[in-house]
C-alpha cells in the first residue's frame, strides 16, 4: 500500500509538470486553448504548473533521501 501511495505522489506531480511544459510549448508556437484568453496567460499558467510539479517531486525525493541519510552534509537538517 505504501508503494502505491509513493507512486501516486510521484506520478501526479509529474503529470502536472508535463502539462505545464505542453502549455508553455503551445503558447510559444501560438496555439491557444479555450480556458486561457491570451497566450501570455497560457504560458504563465504552464510555467506555474511546471514549477509546482518540479517543487513537489524534488521535495519528495529530498525528504526520502534525508530519511535514508543519503544526502550531502549541506542538505541535512540542522539539529537545534
């Protein structure tokens, strides 16, 4: 069950990031979609989707590696 949850945590933000790349690409080439009134808004939404997906994926990987003590000293949590 925990592996399925981990897979969903990785797949869903990856799909959001891929959608963001697609929206930015289509805005660059001038293909507008109906929910966006302008290409600039479509590109900005694509950038936001991509950055959100990348943030979640990178955070999950960093959290997992910190738990397993596989990160370099500068990424380890500082003890108070």
